[in-house]
C-alpha cells in the first residue's frame, strides 16, 4: 500500500471559553458515534486540555478516509498522527 495512504491524521476541533472542557468532552461522544456508524478504520479519539479556557476534541483517521470525513465533520485543523494505535 502507498505509504501516504497508510498515514494517520489527527483531526482537531478547538473549543474556547469557560465551558471548553465540557464542550470538548460532549463533542467527543458525537465523534465516537460517527466512528461506529461510518465504520472508520481506527477507533481513536480523545480530549486534551491546554488551559481552563482551551480544550480540544480529536479523532484519528486513516489518510484515505480524510477527504470524506473532513467534508462531513468540518474539523478546525489537523496534523499527522505519530502515536501508536
């Protein structure tokens, strides 16, 4: 398989404000439902907190899934994921 198609991409949604942590956790539940319905290759998502007013929800997808997932979910940004699945 082409090495580029085998890359994992971390797509990210930023949440800011006093309810950022709660909103990110809630959004992650919807991302997990999406993974189940769409039967995505990876089942890896999470939440990270950077400050009391900035949190993210993220989902790791296979690069070949990225275009379709991005058009449906409209992430704010993304990056190559280098962690283990």
